[in-house]
């Protein structure tokens, strides 16, 4: 959407485009899964997108406010944010656990966050910050799980969110 018209108009355009794309896909493909990552600026747009079934949403206004608040509370956060968000710092990536396994090593059937962290760190000196849970339209992303020692079933479709050095 065109942000030069302001956040409310940009959100109206975004909601209209997403609803239209979803309708076109559903019209042409039976049981098609449509879950784009949608950027929005106002809470109203987020609510509207949720009502039509779009779950992968990012509120850019809220994101900026949270980053500013984090730096205001703890100035060391500024260095971390600069490293994460700069073009020559680190990248966030979504990876399969199998990418980090040694040749011949089997994918575990069960895994806890601490074990996943050890596997990733051993193989690539990267930092895991989250993972997927569930399958298909039920997939959710969990960042910094509270209980890092609780084992959960692991499938080949599950993914990790990692911080990679550029």
C-alpha cells in the first residue's frame, strides 16, 4: 500500500488487497492456504485482517515504539538493535533443524529448546531465538519459549528461527 497517503489510507489499501487476493485464490484453488506476512499500521487494520483469517501480521508502528522504549529503558539495547537491524550486522533466518545435524545424524523425535540451541550452536555458531509449533494453518511461531527444558515432539516440517552473522 502507498504509505505517502498516511497510515489509515495505507491500511485500507492493504486490507482491500489482501481480502481480494485471498478471494481470488480461494476461487481458483480448492483448500488453498493463504497466509501472507502482512504489515499494518493501525490496530483497526490488524483486527480486520484477523477477522478474515490472516494471522501473520506485523504492526510497524508498534514495533518502532517498542524498540524506542527498549532503548530508553536500557541503553545497551541500542547496540543489540543496531547489530540486528543494520545492513552489515546479523540476519534473522528460518531454518530446518536438519541443516545443523552432522552427516548421518538422525533428526530427533523429541527435542527441547536447550537441545536445539546446542545443536545449532555446535554446527554453525548461530543463536536460536524461537521455533515453529503445529502444522499447516495451525502453525505458530514461539519466540524465547518459557520452559526451555520441556521436550516436545519434533517433525521434519518444524523450523527454527536463528540469528546469523552476516
